[in-house]
């Protein structure tokens, strides 16, 4: 009788142990991710720019409301000029005509918010009892980087009508619908 030696320890083939991804598979997945990002990133930037523009419009409304409050709160001074007059730190004491505490102190001190720069320009002035009183003003909001933080420049005045300049400047001729 012939006996055959049986090797109980069989060597597994290396192809049975390959559990990872091949280089080609990884490159395909990365290519798909890059294609998706190529479509998603510009859309995200467009959404951010639109949000900045909407924030600029709302901030113009807030500044206009603060100007109306300032005009009624401090009779004889008219409207606040410059923008810093509408701000002021609430911790520094009571509101005054030079620090009315009607808008965010950060906005009042820097004039910047959400990618836009805001400016209050004094309009016509009259002198009553040897005190200057501004009877009009213009608020402008221009993008800090046209095309990136916003496409339009915005303007408003004491009438509260907001207009825009499609080039991002302050030649606001078109009304917001």
C-alpha cells in the first residue's frame, strides 16, 4: 500500500488575499470627486455672493431705519453723518448724538459687513441757532471685491428707496423690484 503525504498547511494564493483597491480604482473615484467639485464649488460661491448682496440690502434698510430714529431722537441735528455717529459701544455710557448706539458698533466703526463697504454721505445742510443740521443723506454699499463678494452696488437715501448699480459702483439708477 502506498501512502501519500498530505500537506495540511496549504499555501493560499496571493490573488485570494488582495482585499484593497487598485490604483486604477482609486484614480477613477478621485476623478469622479473632482468632477463633482468642479460643479459644486462655483455654485457655492454664487450662493455666497447672493447672500452677501441680500445682506447688503438688509443692512441698508437697517441704516435707513437708524437714520430715521436718530433724526427723531436728536431734534435739531438732522440726520447722522458720518456712519460712526449711528454706532457706539453700549458699555461706554448713554447714547448721544455722536454715539447713538442704533447700529452694530462693528459696522459703525469699520463700515464693513458681509463683503460690502457702507458709507453715509451727508446731504444738504442748514444752520439753525448756530448749529448745522443735515436734512438729507445718502447711504452706499459697494462690494469689497466686485464679482466675488457681490456684483451690484447699492444706494439709498432719506426716502428709503433702495437702488442699485449693476457694475458694483455707486451710480445707482435701477430700482430693486
